[in-house]
C-alpha cells in the first residue's frame, strides 16, 4: 500500500511538471533533501566533482579537516578516490570551499550552501559546515550512501543556493539496548542514520529490569550478573500463559566501547545522552545488589516485559552511595550536558511497606511517596549538578514537585510538557501519540512483525508540532525539541529496529529541523522516493520495502 501510494504520487508529479512545493532541477528531477531546507533556490546548471576537484579549507583546524575527511570517505567508498584537501586561498573553480564562520543569522548549527560555476561553497559553524556536507551528499546520486564501488558514477550537483538552520536545538532519537542488546557496530550505524538526517542527540537507554548494559568498574557484578537474564519471553507480554525460550541472553558495553561510541557520535556532531534508570526499572541492578531494595530480595533479572514493584529503596543510604558511584563513572564517560535519570513507572508499593522509606518521609517532612520520589530525584540532581551536569527525566518526575534544574521529557501525551514549560523548565516532546516508533505503522497487522501495539502512521509523525497550542509564545520557547523513541521489547534484531524506525525517523527529522510553515506531507513523500533509494544503498530494512528476515 505504501509503495503504491508513492508510485501514484510520482506519476502525478510527472504529469503536472512537479508543480508542488518540491525543488526541481532543470531536468525535472525532484531535489530531495531531508530534512527540507528552509530556503532553497535552484539557479540552473550543474557542477561535477571529479578527481581534480579540491577541498579548500579556510583554516585547517582539526574539526574542518575531520569534516573534509568524512566527505572524502564517502567518495572513496563508492568512486574509489579522495579529493585533495588544501588550506590556502584559491581562485580555483573546481573546488569545494569549507568556510568556518560565526553568523548570527545562521546560529550555532545553520549553514549556507552555494553551488555555481565558481564551485561549491559551504559556510557556517563547524556543525553548520557538517550539515552543509549532509545536504551536499543528498544532492549527489543515491549510491554515494552505500559502501560498494560504482563504476563511472557521475558526481553531478545542481546549481543551488541554500540558507538553512534548524527549528529546534534537541533533535533526537532514542534506542533501548536493554530489552535487546545491539552491537557497537549497529550502534554506529544507528548514529549514521541520525547523521544523514541532521539529528544531534542520541538517547542511549542503558539500564533496565531486563538488563544492565554499561560496565561500572566499582561494581563488577553489574557486568557479571545484571547484564544477563536466564531466558526471554516468546510472543506478546499479554500472552496467557507466557512462554519462554530457555536461552540465556544479555551483553555489556565496556567503558572503552562506550568511549568509542561517544567519539564516533561527537565526530558527527551528535551528543550521546545516557539513561541510568532510577528509582524504578532497577531489577537487574537489584539482582546483583539486593541490599539496595526495600525487601532484600532475592531477585532475578526479569525475563518478561512490563513493570516491577521492586525499585531502589529511597530510605537506604547505600542506595544513594551506589547511584552516586555509578553516576561518577558515567559522567566521566559522557560529555553530554544532560544525564537522563528515567524517573518513570516507579510503583510506590514497596516504599509504602518499607520502614526505612517511611522514616525518610517523616524525617524529611514529606507528605507521601510521590514527594519521596521528588526527594530522591532532587538529591540525585544536586549530586549531578556538583559534577557540572543537568538531569532530564520522563514526565513522572513532575509528580511530588519538580527538581529545581530538571528538564522534562514529555511522553504521556503533551500534559507533562505543558506543565513543565509553564514552570519555566526545558522540555523535549516525545508523546506516545506521535513519537513511539515501537507502535505499528499500519492497521493491517496480520503480516507485520510483532509489536507492542498502537498505531502510528508516517503522516501522523510528520504532522506533529512539538509546541503545544496551549502555550504562550514565551512559554513555547521552553520546548527545546522532540525525539523518537525505539523501545525494543519486540525488536530482537537490527533489521527489526530499522523496520520500525524507518521511514518515521525521516518524518521526525523534518519535524525538528524545518519550520512548520514550510512542511507539506505530499511534498515530503515525493522527496522520500529518493530517500528510499539512499536507504537501499545503505541496506536498510525499512517499512514498505520487500521485507527481509527480521526475527
């Protein structure tokens, strides 16, 4: 159905001569840049990159050289040669000029890209230069995104003038590696997907009831015990009776692997935000260190999905000692300003029955267990603040009172984001209604791989506006962006993750980059025709493609 709609749109576009808002070159081909630039004008003519083309830097800083080498790597993979990189003034008309500049009009991440008879000029901050390169790549043949040599590929670029910058500062994608574990190689590929879409934040969900995924030197049992579960549920969590596969499952990222991923992302102007869940979703940690619970255990790393009543004990000083020690190692690994502390789905049953937790409520003058969670989160916030970090958490951290400097990720609809923005806290919008990519992409699920449920079609993602209408213009400024979430209970393989993420990631990329008034879904679908070809070159298993084995 998706393919047929795309074909119909393509036929219509040919008949009407591409009279939509798409950008078209002199040969009638849609200029497909995703996310859509906010200003683009085609000026007629073409520039061709060849072996003699140079990359000219205005200042040979390490970052500029890295950007040029990134582009060269793409070329070499496909056409077999690199361009010479020079740091000198040049009158050459067969060159790509990278011009570092700070321009208030372009901001921290904007860029200008001009292609004409005088060559290719990309100007902006380092991030802007890099995003200009991403647009340049999308002006080239789709094969440039692959890794196979293509004989006699013509690297022809249309003459164009682009001035572009993002709408939001947080343009993110999330990946849960706890329910199912993914290799460093795939994490890098996932980061590459963010890169081509000009997204700048990778939210790495690292701890859960079903597995702990980050090595902590002070607590080796997290790697030895918490990283593995005895078996995994087969089928949907709601199946009665539940069935299991009987196979030990898990994995851990070493600290060297974490550093490798963080550097890989940083080289692509992507910030990795780690999530260390607290006070809930903690059973994997409690299995190794049961003394941190209210009951003392014993526990087993959870083998099925859902929510556990067993969470970190808020009345036990050892809990805070453990979390502060863990977070001390985490902040050394991740340069991100923000550390995600979860804060969601933390049942209070154990706290209600725990003498230590009840004593804490009394001693701190708290009214109830919700205020106890606020105490818990605020205490962690103060610790992270002492390390130069800010916390961000799911919207449950609003309950019982929001920690003073916390940012909020609004997932249970827009209400949490609205409340936090009105309180003048920064907000990332990620409601289930528009941003949960573990939901089905079609209502006809008979031939679809198993998913958690729900229905989130591409058009609904595309039409999302992260700034709720309930906010004033001043309040709306606290909405710093949006994020797509990929929870992997039902995604055991990389191909399955790709199938659920695409093409919805492409739609969300345009939501967070392009001004809302410039968006048009039919136009987006036309540009997606070329984007699908790029994904084909990469080898992506996207929804709507002939499905490959994903189980």
